[in-house]
């Protein structure tokens, strides 16, 4: 039977994943286009971190090379969030969350190259086994939402890159400092992209400097503080008591929470065919099977993925 600290940590990590599940819901509720939505979310988190002395102490301790490396990862994080919320805007929260279940497939291919670990044919075979689920998801989505599936798949691919790079650099800096650098660099990137976006991808474009409406401002604060900073801090505490394997299984629940929340809060079940949910079941089944197929000790550094989805680098 789990000890009291272990049981508390389990509740904490599942609460974190539940909060991360709300990121997709807020992405649909906030009326801003994807670009200003992500820009404001990143900016709010960076400002909050800038108020913490610990983040500045960690920054002073990092060599310039590490700062630049984390800033480069932050560029990928910004593009991931931009495409994640773009997928939600083009489709809906359920579709955007489901596409994130593809991330382990991409990680199986990308991580051995970037993190310098042996390639796993088991993981690749698991990715191939997920293809029928992908086909059913696409078939269960209205034709007008299929662009959202494509953009969501791109977002999952970007997850594989920044998660693998974060794993490679794990332990090189304080987590709060690393998050501040990554999201700060991402904010700068989106600021530079803002004038180009209407010509490159009009569906994502928007004025990043325009003040959000009061309702959007409240949702943005909740998204940045309650669904980003709070779960990040709680996850750091919970990880002291939990194994990487347990954390990985909890993180796998995020699309489940997002889809279940979208049904009562957004009524999205009326927009999607039963084939979509059958495909989701196959995808999530494969995601949960993923840790079971790995050899003991191979699921190291799930802490990095957890911190970066506040992940910090989430959805």
C-alpha cells in the first residue's frame, strides 16, 4: 500500500495533469487567434518568473552557451504552442488534445538521434500500430476540421524535438530558470513573427500588443498561472516521491482529461463522429502500452517532459 507521502504525490501529479488538460479548453474559450494567445501566455509566465529571485540566481550560474541552447529550445516550444492552439482554433479542443497522443511516436524516431540513445524497434513498431487509430481520427473529423488535425500532428512533432533536447540537457540548470529562458526566447520569436504572420499563416495572425478583452484576460491569467506555473511547482514536489514510470503513465492521461472536459464544457461530442472516439481509444491504448514495452530504467528523465509540458512546455 502506498505510503502517505507517496499517495499525496500521486494526487498532486494527477491534479497537475488535470490542470494541463484545461489548457486545450482555455485554448477554445479564449477568443484570441493562436499567435496573440500564445504570446500573452508566455509573457505572463515570464513576468511571473522574473519576480522570483531563484530564477535570477540560476541564470547567473549558467554559462552563455547553455543560455543560448535553452533559448533555441524555447523557439521550438513557441512553435509547438502556436501550432497546438492553431489546431484547436482550426478544429476543436478534443482534436488538438488527441493529436498530442502522437508525440510518443515521433519521440521514438527523434529522441535516439538528439538524445544519443539506441534506436528502439519496439517503439517504432508501436508507432506503426497507431496508424489505424490516426486514420479513424481523421475519418471521424468533419472535413472542415482536417486542417486542424494536420497542424496538430505538426505540433506533436515539435514536442518530440524540444522534449528530446530538454532531456539531453537535463540537469544543466535550475528548472525555473530554464523555463524562464525558454519562454522568454519564445516570446521574442513570436514578437518578431507577428508582422509576418498575416502573410505566412493568416489563420494564426493577430495583434499581440492589443489588450485582450476582460473575459479573455481572465482566461489568459488562469491559463498562465493555474495551468502552467502552479502545476509546474506541484510537479516538482511530487517528483521527489514518484518514479519516472509513474509520472509517464499520469502524463498519458492528459488527452483523456482534455476530451472528457470538452464534452460537458464545450459540447464537442456533437461535432465529432463515433469513428473519432474509436480512433482516440486506439491511440491512447498505444500510448499507455508504450512504457510497458520499454526495458526497465529506460524511461529516465520523464521529469524533464513533465516540467517541459508546464511541461513547462505543454500543451
